[in-house]
C-alpha cells in the first residue's frame, strides 16, 4: 500500500517469483509501464482512506505499508487501519513501517564535511510537517489492537545504525525532502523556500551528503495479525 513506483514489489519478486504481488496507490503518476514490471507484479489504484471494494476484502496473506504519514491527518489513522484489516485473509499479517521524521536531524559524519544546506531544508520539512509527523509511528500499535489485530509487536531501529548505508539512505531521503519543498514552494505556502533558491539548495544538499553529512531518525516497524 502506497506503492509509488512499485520498486519495493519489483525487488521483492526476485526473492518470491511465485508470489502474487499487488501494489496500490492513490495515484498512478509514478507507476512504470506495465511491460517494465515483473510478470507477478500488478499495480492498481486504491484510496485506503475509503472503504475498500468487496472483491479486495479477505484476499491478502500480508499487507505491507510504508512511509505514508505525510499524506495522513490525525483522524485518518484509525479508519485506515480498519480498512486495511478488511483486506486481510483470516490469519493474515499487516506490516507497517513509519519513521519518526519529527526527530530527524542531519549530522557531520567526518571532519571537514559540509552540512548547512541539508540541515536547512531538512529542518524546514520537519517544521512544515510537524503535526503530521507527530502521529502514526507512536499510535499505530494501539490503533492496530483496537481494530482487532492480535499479537501486535513493534520494533524500533535507528536509520544510521549501518554506517555503509548512511549515504544512500540520506540521499533517498533528500530526494523526498526536495519533492516536498518544490510542492510547497509552488503553492506559495508560508515559510517555504522560494523556487529561485531551491536549485542552489538542492545541489549543495547533495554535496553535503557526499561530503559525509547523514540523517538520523527512528524507524518503527509494527506487525499485527488478523484473527483466524
């Protein structure tokens, strides 16, 4: 759910070539051409904030959701979890990954590295989305239990725990940050970075990461099961 480009499912298909893998998103703008997808991957439209269609209910062994907090309002979390559990077969699992971006900070990874642009735009996103980032990662276990899911467990890991992946994770995160920055700038939202400044900020932010700057935040993975 929230499949975006479908890259997660495409990579998953390498490990599970016989599995039937369905990806859903509210928009198909990022979907690749069908011919570029593995034969066992199908991407479709679904707004999980709405009641799912009957043909999708009680159908899936496992549902994986990740990183949709920026699209969620505080009142959305509970109905979305209820809708997701409707899609599961009895005994099926819901796995949800969210990040506490509210605590996200950029750090110097070594002497002499630069940090100012990455820190500035990261701070701007954290402030601009602080209300959305305050929910989800902290409330999901309780909401999943209230929706009737059982054996709910939560695991928390730090984004910077593996030194070798700090650069790639920080780079991917910065791509998302600038997508947000460009959207709010185009809308002229209060506190947004002016469009004419974004290009320079973007170039320098990625140079910061190349120089050793990296981001740190907690990643929350919550798992629950539908009763048999």
